C-alpha cells in the first residue's frame, strides 16, 4: 500500500501538466458575443445589419485615378439619408394639432383676466361670450366637487335677509359674508343659569340634596329655620282658639302641631359654613305647595374683605385674593351676559346668577312666584263664600 502511494506521488512530480487554451472568453471584454451567446439556439436571433461583415472589395485602376475626382464635393456637408423611422417621425400631423397648439400659445401669450371681486365658483361658472373675452372659459361643474363648493353658498344666499340679486355681480361674495357677520352679531348668546351651581348646590334641589352636596364639600349646617304659610297659620289660630286653647306658647304649639299634621310646615332657610376658609352659604326654600325646593342660594366669603390696613403689604395681599376670586369665577361660569352688573342669565323672570367681590347670588324668581300663586289659590278656595250678591 505504501509503495503504491509513493509511485503516484512520483508520477505527479515527474509528468508535466498539460496546458491548453480555453475557448471561453471574458463577457466584460466581449459584451456583444456574450449577448449572442445568451440567446438559445432554438430561438431565431434578431437580424442586425451592423453585425454582417461585408466581403472584401478588390480595388481597380479607376479607384486609384485621382485626376477626375471632385474635391469641392468633399467640403460640402453630407446630407443624411432618411430612414424609415425618421420618415414616420416627420410625417405631417392632422390639421387639428396645429390649431390646438396655436390656441394654447395664444392663451399662454395673453393670460385670461380673472375678476378678483368674485368668488371662486363665480369665476369658474362664468361662460365666455363674444363680448366678454376676459372671463375664463371652463366646462360645466355639475356632478363634480366644484358643485359641492357651490351648494353652501347658494343656501346662505337664499336664506339671507338681503337678496343678492339686487347687488352687483362683483359684490355677491361680499354680500354673503357681510350678511353672515351681521347675523352672528345680532345673535345674543345668553347663559342658562338654571344649570349653574355653587359648591354643588343647584336651584330646585330639595333640602336633602342640598344638605348632602354641601356636606360633601366640607360645609356644616349651622342654622335651620322652619316656617308655615301665613294663611295656614291664621286659619289654625282660629281653630285652636275655638277649641279652648289659651296663652301664646300653647297657641303657637297648637298651630305648629296642626300644620305639621296637615303637611304645611316646611324648611324655610338653612345656613352652612366652612370655618377654615371663612365661607358661608345660605339657601332659601319654597313651601310645600311647590315641594319645598331651593329657589335662592347666596354665597359669601370673607377671604377678600378680612384683610384690613392700607400698607403696601395689606394692599398686595388683598389684591391677590380679589384677583384669584374673579379668575375662578371666570373659569367656572365664563363671561357674564351683563358685564356692567356682572349677571349671567336668560333675562326676564328666569334664573340668574349675580357676582360681586366675595359674594354670589343664584336665584330663580319664577319658582318663587309660582309658590306665591299656588298659595293664593289655596287661600281663595278657603275664603270663597257668597258674601256678595250684587
């Protein structure tokens, strides 16, 4: 085995390697040949006149005779022969092409004039006529996005009080815009004070709701007053005297017991205080004829008025507290409807909110008037006797 390996190694060293020239070529040096080689033999190769080799021409004696040769023709510029592709490119176009080019050149040379006083849709909708050459000729805009732009303008112009047909054409857009601005100025935006609250207490709330809302905000009830309508009180006094009750205290106790039994006694007023911040809220309620609802909520704070003194320090601290009070008023309730009296509300007999430095009043006069009306009707029913027969 070892002998066989030695013989193979010796023959490999002694016998020279055979060298031959490869028929392959570098595709980077011969790109034309590489392209031809890439085309399979089964497919027909494209014909190219530049690749055909012309046969060698044998020169005669006439070719070597330069005496009759015209040297002036050599200086002239050669005229290239037109190929098939060039002839197709230089074929004349139809008659419509130069007309279109002439119109485009005329438009580019003299750009159309646009009326700046008109809106975009008015300029686009204008049609060119023989007398008006300054209008931009455009196709119809029905069914396109330009028609959608026109729709709100038509609705505004039709709903506006001033007719746009009377105004000239160059001021139609201005008339629409001015009418909208005037309409917005005439529209008075007022606040609905019935949805306002003071520390969570709102109008037309019951006593239990008011007490729960203010207690949650850190207030404590310091005073509560019960009351009875006057005509009910006077009626019960007559009944108690007729039954033999004598004395002021006994008579008052009898009136209260009868009113409580009939359901006429109600909470007339309640006061809440927050001693840490020196704030106080007073709530007034209607009678049981309107279900004992809150119709007036008064707020008072001594934070801005309890600093006395005229020194720079006291004035500075007082101004800071006053500024902070009005800043929070503006953040919560917004701009007042009546800036002179600082009142928010719809006006008339409707709920309103009035503010001053360190105080707020939220009242519903309509609810209070309704309570008086129901009480007067009840009193008229009791006093309806046939005393007059004229």
